[in-house]
């Protein structure tokens, strides 16, 4: 069940303009599914329909879709929701994402002794009561250097 603010977040994607109408429609479908059940992994969204799951995966792998364009639509919607209030808070958080299983091409590392990974800094806007309005900014980055063992004394 979605509340009115969650429904507003979905509305951010109604005005999204990607490379074609089908991509716009798919982004909106994904947003609606995530809003209705955000804790589910993609394979369980859409009731586990394998065709729908494959469509989501194709959308996410599509090189013509720029994630920044999708996020920009959400950032603008979040700013509009915040502007309608007398006061809103912006909470910042940097999270590191580490992945086991060895190096991945282009992944980078989060520090010289860790698994491959990246950082993500989010600026989340909330009401004074802590109700999320959405993200105002999101930045990811990583460090490119060799993963060193903890026993290595060599500088990176």
C-alpha cells in the first residue's frame, strides 16, 4: 500500500523523458512496483513473472538509458515536495558497498585492504517528522588501485 508521498515519488517518473516512449513507460512501471514493494529484490517484483523480470534487466542494462536522467527526474520531484513545506531536513550519508568474489572490471576498491567496491553519498530530504520526501542528490565514486593484502607493507 502506498501513501500519498510515495505516490508523489512515482509521479516523478511520469514526466521522465528518456530515449523513447517504451523506456519512459518501463521506468514508470518499475517505479510503481518498487513503490508498492520496495523491499523485494527484482526477481520477486511483478509477482515473479520471468518476462517482466527480464524486461527490467534489459532496461537496467540498456546503454542508451542514463541513470543520471532517471535520478534527475526524482531530484526535481523531491525539491518540489520540499518547497511545498515550511521546513524540511536534508540528511547526508556515505555508504560503502563492498563485493566479495574477486576483482570486477571497473569496480575500484573502497580502501587498499578491502574487497572491490564503491562509495555512494546520498542527500535525503525528509519532513520534520522524518517522513522521506526523496533524494536531492546521489553521488557514487570509487578508488582505482590494486587490492592489497593486510599483510603487505608496500605503499599503494
